[in-house]
């Protein structure tokens, strides 16, 4: 089944490209010439729809790259600061963020426009195909609404000369959000429960997207004071309750979600992007095994991971301090060990690709731990690069003079969540990528219920606590929330813990920037991005050019410095590309751009 789906996807993305425009205004009539022969029976409709699955990014690197715009990631390159945080975003002439969704919408509308004319479809088949189209159409409009706050609604496939649509008036946010809701509600009610077989859009996938949309729109409206927040929060919570009622079990091993050769038959994963050697591969695992990814977590991110006793690093007796990496990583949520390499040191020999333990027993503490938590194809230590060269130690700083220019870090918290040792072939990685999974649904449902004023311990026990249990962390008790001196005073302890769990569970998966935007909390991201605590002459060479806060010889690493000022309020929405404004006088630029 896996190979068949991949081949369909490859072939139909190519054929489908002939039916879709290269941008909203570059319209060719070829699609209409083939529609009569393309849409003749149910299988043809489904085959045509395979191209829509290509919209999911999977492991193309866009998710971790977007994280640089938030507070939990830092880019391990010189001057690699975020344009959003450092106020360098300008109005683009063109942007794929704007054009690509419309290209996809055009192809989707071609399918939708041909359903009623198909004579060989039953009523149930028509509703199912329409539901698939509505799901993907909602997905594209969600992206536009999230970035721009508005968009032109395109009901049908655009033909040459259709100036009313091409140069139409954008829908208001209220209108567009209501249309997206309508698409998702219809799809959830009319799509086949099991879709069209394994790993296809089905009822649970539609509900998962509904959870995501309702929470995003509801909280955006609440914190940006737009009204109708409860309507969309209720939409999210209702969809989430239906998914929770399905009792889909969590995978016991968090790392397997992201570093498995196949995610088939994993109930927690509702939809995933499939990769297969010599057919569809990706570079993401390789980029964390060499140094082309350059993704680092910040000190803020690592401090979010709880201790085994469920306490924060500030309140737990299990925390031995952060002045050396071995103490800092001891007794932590195991999701941290799968996200940032724990510390170790070995004596390695090159080019013989061999290693041995050092004389210091401390250096193998986490090597022994990872041999229990993982397997050789995934996260055992010592780490190796794509060529099989052995990394002598973690943390491995960019300027530490070890003579190993791969797998480097600036903050000392190298991000390797999506990396594995399944294949030691550069940029030929085949671990499958989850697209929708229950981990996201659980944290989103908990947040929606809180925002509706309906959170209680029973909700926490169904959502937050199963995720913590997977990380080996004690359960959250609402009547005994641990002390966190870093908590935003404007956020209640209950909501802070839900947001913490969301950050930890979804670390590096591309959610944080949008989360901060919808909460109107981008001020978190303009704070100083710190790294590990180091002492020059002990942790690194005395003359290592690694900047420490306040130019000290010991303290927290600080490459970026502090951003120039508060986050600009108008940055919460993206600027509409200038070329679009020239072509369509009905479009108005977002305020203050």
C-alpha cells in the first residue's frame, strides 16, 4: 500500500500540475480540455485528489526553520537572527505564502466543480469526494487566514476573463472563518469514516484539522479582541471530544513518532507523509547529522522540560543545577533526551571509526541511559555523522577546537529530534513524518477547554497527564501546580502548564511562532536568547571565541544579544505582496505595513 500511494502521489502531482495555475493570475485553459475524460468515475476522482497530499510539508525543513522566529530556537550560524524579531521584515513583491495556497485552491475547485456532472457516482460517493475537496480547501484558506487575516474567496475554478473573481474583494475575517468552519463541519459529517484506505484523509483527520483551526481562530480572536472567540473554541473542543472518545492509544516511545521507517499501523498518528528509498526521500535527518541544519534550542526551551517528579527545575529537589551538562540533564522528562543530545564524551579514533569509553565514569552516564531508551538506528550514543564519523562529545560547540566541524551547536543544545541513524546516506532519509497526531490533539483540547472555562482534573487526566507519563514525568495536579518563577504573571498557573506541555510535546514541529502570534505573546521572543552555562578553560578552551553574557569568562552563552525593541504590533499579520496590490485595487495592505 505504501509504495502504491507514493507512486500515485508522484505521478498525479505531475499530471495535476497541468491542471493548476502557476499563480492566481497565470491561467491556462488546458484543465478544461481534459476534465471530461478525467472525471468519469469514483477512482478517477480519488486519483486526481492524490496531488493534494503534496501540500503537507513533512520533513522538508520548514518546521524547524520557522521556529527561529519564536523564543525556543536559535540558529547556529553567525548573525542568524530572525527577521521578525529583529524588525527586518519588508513587504515582498511576491511570496509563495500568498500564491501557493491559491494555486492549490484552483486545483481543488476543479475537482469540486466536476462532482455534480459525474454520472457514475452514488450520492454517498459524491459527498465523500466533496468532503476531501472541502478538507484541503479549508487547509489552504486556514494558511491564508493565519498569515494575512483575510483572503479572496474563490468558489469555483477560475477561467480566463473571470475578472470578478481575479480582482475580487477579499472576505472579512469573520466571513472567511465562517466559510472554513462550514467546510470542515460538512467534511466531518460526510466523509467516509475510514477514508479511502490506510493513511488517507478520513473522519479523524478532518476532526484533527478542526481542532487545530478552532483553537487557532478562537484564541486569536480572544487575545486580539475581535469577538466570537467562544464560537471557534467550542468548535475545537467538540471536535477534540470526538477524537478522545475514540480512545486512540499513544505510542509508548516518543522518539518512534519521528524516527520510524514506517508509521503504518500507529493509531496515534492520524495521517503521515511516507518516505521510501529511491522514491521519496528527505534531507532532515541528515541535516542534523552534519551541520547544515544548524538548529539549536535556547535555554528557555530546555528549562521548560520538567523533572521526573513533575516539578520545575526551580522547585524540584531532584535538580542539581545547570553549571555542568550532566547535572542539568539528570532526572528530566525523557522527551528532552530525544530532542537534545544528552552529554557524553568518548575517545574516538579516525579514520578507523572506532571509539572507547574515557576513564571518567561520568562521561558514559547518558550513554548507558540512551542504550535503555533507544536503539542503534535511532538515538544511542556516541552520535555519528552521516558518513559514520564519531562525534567525540556533547555538547559540541562550534568554536571548541575539537577538529570536528559536523554536528555543531552555538547554544550547546543541539536539536536532533528528527534525526536518526537509519541510513548513513547524505540527504536520503526515509523516516516517515507525522502530519496529524493525537499528541497535538490532546494539548489543543486541554487549551480549548481551559479557554472555555471548562477545565478540571478529569480533562487534565485525559490530555496532559498521558503525555507526561510517556515522558516519565509525574502527573499534573491542578490543586498542586509547581512553582515556576519564569511564569508570565498575566497567564494563570493552569494555562501556563498547558502551554508548557504544548511547547514540550510539539517542540520543533513548527507551531511555536503561530502560537505566540495567536496568544499575542511575541514579546517572549524578543527577550535575550541564551545558551548553556559554560566556564572557559573548563567546558571549552580558555580562548574559545564563544560569547558569554556580559562578556564574562563564565556564564550563559549569548550569541544574538537582545533584539532592538518590542515586537512591532503590526507584525502579527504578514504583509500582502506588493505585486498583488498592483494587480487588484480591491486589495488593501495590512495596517501599518
